[in-house]
């Protein structure tokens, strides 16, 4: 089993930047695919981005492509989500998730989430 802890959320103005971190403990971190999801109040959970075990492949939907960058440092058991040019519609709770087998999921392990709020 693996435990995930997100950090780095907060309140920023539109156009600003945040860097979220997902730090893992438990099983060897490099064996897990990692994904980020977000969920705004009253809305469905939304897939945001994912990165393969070694970090050689990343996946982004059009809503964040070009603004968000996902990377991982397996030596530090940490995945980073750099978010630039933030918009009010990016406001949500952001969750990281881990899976041993498939980068497409379903994901078996989830963090507690970190709040991102973008003001106009």
C-alpha cells in the first residue's frame, strides 16, 4: 500500500501560479503511475493529468495543456504539478492518485486533497 499527501494549494489571483506536490510513502514510489484529479463544489471529479512510472510519458486534456506541467522526482518520492496562468475555473480541490498497473486507471490510492482557489 502507498500513502499520498498533497501540498501547495492556496489562494492566488487569476494569471498567477502555484506548484502542487504529491509525496508518497510505503511501497517503492517509482513503481506507481501518478495522476491528478480535481473536483469543484457540486461538480463531478475531473481527470487533470497523469505521468508514467519513469516520467517519460505525460497526459493532459486540452483544458490544461500548455498551462500545467507534470513532473516527478523518484529520488524524493514526489510528483510536482506546476500550474501557470491560473483561471477562476481552475478553483477546485486537487487530488493525487497512484496505481501500480495502468496509467489510465482506475486509480487505487488517493490523497486527501489540497484546495486551490483562483480569484478574479
